[in-house]
């Protein structure tokens, strides 16, 4: 009986070590790499809040007449892509960003001024995957509950990102920790 127990513990330990090696440093976690359905829809990453937080905006609008209440927008990027950007100033293939939109609230609890983030209003993602998308980057809207999303047409996101993104279709100009890195590597191209 004792020998059987030792064998079970040894097998469990070996399986754990093999799993650690398979998912160890340098490999990508499955939720950090874009996953697609057979219909070319992006599967919404479930653990994006464990990714690298880049920045938040409040009430940012890209047209002169915004027609909605201001939202907080929180930007997260997959950890492996972030590390590559810090090392090179460029985004690697399979980079994935998630943009989380939350209501801006000002009345609640003891708050007497300013704004705090409230309920979730939407989730969007962008992916750099030139093997799948001819224009390298694709953009997706999940809304609140969708588990998958089809790529948006180019005129809804891609055109703006391409025209105004400071680094490879991304708005690094709004990420205060990444802008100096891109400038150091010479990949920062200021655009209006």
C-alpha cells in the first residue's frame, strides 16, 4: 500500500513538473494568445484582467461630437506582448489588447467629488495577426456578454488606428509608460 502511495505521489509530482516546463518562462499562456472559432471569430479572453494594465482614459472621444456619457476605458495587453515591446519597442505577432469600458460614476459611498469606475459597459479587443488578417491588425467588439466576436469592418476601427496610432496601429501616445520606450527605440511616430 505504501509503495502504491509513493508511486501516485511521484506520478503527480512528475506531471506537475512537466506542466510547469510546458507552460514555463517564454511560453505563452493560452488566454494570452488569440483563439478563434472556425468562423474566424475571436474568442473573448477570460483572464484579461490578469494581463498588463497600460492606462485608463475618461470620456475620450475620437470624433468632434461625442454623443454618449463619458466612460472610463481601461487598456490591458497580454504579458508576453508587453515584455517584447519593452525589449524592442515593437509589438510581436499575436499581440492582443483588451479595452474595457466602464461607466463613470460620481455619487456613491463617501465620494464627494471626482469620478470612479462603475459597471461594465463593453469589451473590445485588437489583435495583430498577419497570418489571418491581410492588414495585420483586426478589431473586435464583444459588447457585455458575447463570448466570440467577428472582426469589425476596417472603417470602424482599423482606419483610425492606422491613421493615428503612434506605434504600429496602436495608440502608444496615450500609454505613459510605453511612449518613452517607443521613443528610445525610434518606433514612435507621432500622429494627429
